[in-house]
C-alpha cells in the first residue's frame, strides 16, 4: 500500500513540475483605455493564472493574487500571506476568494509599491498562504517586476 502511495505522490509531483515548467511571466503595461498594469504567471493560452500582480497606474499599491492556496482554508476569511525571496520577507493582509475551477480558495491582498521588499526580489519568489507554498520565481521575473513597480509608483 505504501508503494502505491509513494508512486502516486511522485506522479503528482511530476505533473505539478511539468505544469509549472510551461508557465511564464508576462507583463502588460497600462494603456489609455485600460490604466491597469499587470504581471501574470501562467500558461500563455491558459485560463487560470498561478499569480497575478497588478495595479492602477501610479496608485502606489500592488494587488497580489495567488490562484490556489490550501484546501483546508475557507473562502471569505481574512488571512495573512507571506512573500519571500532569499532573506527578504513581506507579509500581506488579504482575503480568501472562492475558486470553483481549482476547488481551493484563491488569495488576494495588497502591498505598497514602494516597499523595499520589491527591490530585493532578484530570483526565486515564494508565496505562502496557510499550508500552501507556491514557487513563483522564474527567469526574467526581476526585470518584469521592475516594470510593474515603475508603472505602479506614485509620481
């Protein structure tokens, strides 16, 4: 029985790793007709996103959305999430949202665009919500995050 569980766990890890390998970051700058800047981690033609960082241009705030969290968490509740990169950490107050497609809640919170944490993100970025730990860092992420911060910064 334990061999079957181990094999299923290994398969689940392989599937999750393969899905993450297809994901990439994409940045959409604000436009006149849509004054929102967005940095998204997801599959290029996928319907769901692992993470979305967005802001109204020059608002000074970044909204953080994590698509899937811990299945034991319940939508509608307030919760703190942590973003970590190397030794830097940022705690974000937010709420859990219903996500019928994933079957687990999503997280949404916001942080100041001028927070020194964003300058320290140069590589791997991890989001922790409840017991879920989501690896967000990918190649070219720091460059795209800098574009988002510039678009979100107060003038």
